């Protein structure tokens, strides 16, 4: 994020005087902004993670409640031992489903858990909260000629349903790639990214992925795709930076501003 000057007085050496549209300055923030501008402007193919960069899927339908419901169902089947104590209280339903998949891979149990998770995700669409500036960013990127895809660990049906509620389907269709019944192919596996790239005939070097989790970054790295992290809070940013992400933004407004023509 660009740091603004505090006033018109003389600034000491610790103050960064930059504007977002100045490419001639030599300080690190201006260089970072210009590098980010080039990253965004050069992307011919943009792969969006879904839950995070496009919306908060569980804004009104608690992910923790979903995880607890899945755990209760597993315990009701007499299979409590399939989960560790930490996994039984983890608020992320993906953690629960993947843990069972590691211990009972490709089993009917896993298929049923994935089905139940998908049903919860579909219900969550009704109360999902759009990420600020996501809709205009998507429309603008499509309008300037980039080809867009969804690459998510959520169900593709869920992403498709949400996009329909926002009138965004045409910006992505048919390139919506989500979780399959083979849970080993979820990110950080680059499977969904590679499906998108192959279907669009995209050179990975001309593609950019926008995600909010280390698994997104790792999948992009594996697929040979540039990565931009969306970090809506400090915890997210620290996690992305620790994973190796070179570029993060705290708001998609920053991306939209750099994408739009100056003036």
C-alpha cells in the first residue's frame, strides 16, 4: 500500500513521498507499485480463487458450524477415531474432509462428506458477502480483453451459483474449475489451475492467479503462474508473505486502480 506524506513540511529520511501514478521516483514503494502495475497489465489470463478474492462465502453461514456438523456426522457413524482432537475442533470444514480422505482415500465415506460439504456451500451462497471492488474488477478485466477463470477448492457448482447472483457468469463461463471427488487434487495441487490453463490454451507465463491462502500461492508456483495475494487482514498478509508471495494487496481497489487507464 502506498504511504502518503503527512503534510507539506520538510520530511525526514524515514518518510516516503510517493504517489501511485509516479513511475519516475526511485524509492522502494514507487518501484513496488510499478512492478505491480506491470504484473496486472501484462496478464492475459487471470485465475481467481473464489472464497476470499471474489466473496466471503461463509459470511452468514458459519464455516465453523459446517465443520462441527461434519464432525458430528462422522462421530455418529462410529468413526470418531478418524479425526485427531485438533481436527475435531478445527473451524475449517476442508481440514475435516481432507483428514478423512487421508485415512480413507477415495472411500464412500469421503464421497458422502464431500457431498455434504457441497450442500452447505450451496446454502451459503444466499448470504455470501461480495468482496469489495471484486465485481467491478472482474468486469473491467474482462472488458479490456483478459480471459478469466475460477480455480477454487470450493465446488464449481457453488462458484457458478454465486456468479449468477451477481450477473458475472459471462465473465468466466465456461471456465469454472473447482473441487472434485478426488480431494488429493485440491490446492496446493495445481490441478484446477492446469485445467483452466489447458482449456483456455493459455501460456502460464501470461497468466496471473489471485488468491488469499498459501495453498493458492503454492499451486500457482507449481503451475508456473504469477501470483498476487489478496490479504484482507494482517494475519492473511503475514501468512501469504511467509509462504513466499512477493505481491499482496489489502484491497482489490488497488488492483482496479492500476488496471484502469490513467486519466
